[in-house]
C-alpha cells in the first residue's frame, strides 16, 4: 500500500512538465550507471518521440520532494519463441527500464511501481510482458515478488517468462530450451540457392512425419505423461513391440525417401544454373576485344553488350552460391 508521503505518478509525453522531465532524465542516468551502461536508455527525447509511459515514485519529506524510482513501459513489435520453439509475431507491453534508488530498495518501492503500472495498463501479471535486457537485480526482483523464474531463450535482447505463452507446455527447460533454439537456427541452409528454393517451396516436399512429431510434442499433457510412466512399469507385449518397430521403420523410410527427393531436386536446379553460367561465359569470350572502350559498348549476336553479359554472369554465380 502506498504511504501518505509517497505517490506513484504516470507520465506520458502529453503530461510531461519541466520538473518531471528533470526527474526522468536524472533517474535515467542513475539507472544506466547502476547497470553499467555507457549511456542512459531512458531520455526525454525518447519519451517525446514514442508512446511509452513512465511511472515515477515520488517521495515527500516535509516540504521537499524527491523521486526514488522509475519504470518505463511501452509496446513493441517482436518475434518471440514459445517453449516448444514456435516463432510468434506479437506486440506486447515491454519493460524498457526499471530502477529503484539504492537507499529505497527492499522497502516495496519496486512492487508499488509495478502494481500501479499493471493496474493502469490493465495487465494481470509482469509475466505477460517482455523485458529489454533486464539486469541481475531485475531478475531477482521478479523472482522474489512475482514468482517469475523460468525464462524462454530468445534470439533478440528481450527476455520473456514461461507465463508469456500460457497455452504451451514447457516440455524442455533450462539449457534444453536453448539447445532446441540452436537446433532450429542451424537447420537453415547457408547456400543462397538452396535457401531460395526452400523458401519458395517450389518442388520441395515437406515430410509429414516431421510435422506430426512437432504437433505431438506441443500437445503432450499430464495425462499422457502418466500413461508413459505406466507403460514403463508394464512393458508392452512382443506383438505390440513388433507393431511399434514396424511403424517406426515405415516412418523412417518415408522421411528418408522425402529427403532424397528434395536433394535430387536441388541438384537439378544447381546443374541448370551451372549450364546457364557456362553459356554466358562462352558468350563473353565471343565479345572479347583488345580495346576496353570498344568492348564495353560492343553488342553481341543476341543483342546484349558485354557489360550486360558480365552482370548476368555475376548474378547467376551469386544465385548459385559461387564465389
């Protein structure tokens, strides 16, 4: 509960006054210094040029006023992974800066800032928010005051907790979550040609067995976990084992067949581009001349100048991943 000599103030660019601007700038500098940052991340310019909201803890001591804490929030468009490595495009409220003066810590100032912010922004919990590069103190505060412990690793600077995506079951925790995202990242092809073929989807077959496994992983619930435990206690009969092995073997064969067909398709596309490059190189040799000025403007049999042919060759090589 806010005391009689303490007040939480919400500030926007429309309600900003010179006194509040000075307090925000000062707290922004103190926050940057506390986090070891070279420059403040909360400035008056950023508040003027955004729709962010700043919450200040105002303290009154007699006739004197001072500000002991700041919380800046705003919405951002982000691409975030959930606990089963599915990427989502979202626009959540984000905690962009949070600081409480050293002399006021462990006195409930941070909690009152967050509770007022949650009430004003109509949020149920900080677990619905994304946090921009939170400090170790911020992690400790969120764990102790709001029971937020389990984070989901992201590819950007933002941190979210498992409560952010309530519809997913975090089957992989801690380091295993990070490994799952690393596996997803490494699965992308480095070759620009292969990447373009895969992104276009033209001629590429997607193995259905891969999708079903991902679906099974995302929909596992507690009852299925109990069934798994029961099956461990009561081993399947030889007939059941034979059926399971046969099913697994057919799935592996389907996946292998699809992979081989995709590789053959990619190889055909690479061969076609190599043939095109060799044809253009032969045309380039036909246009060869000792005079550079004449050579650049010379028109070939097919109506293309050497400059145009060079551009086509370089473009084809770039598309095929040649250096």
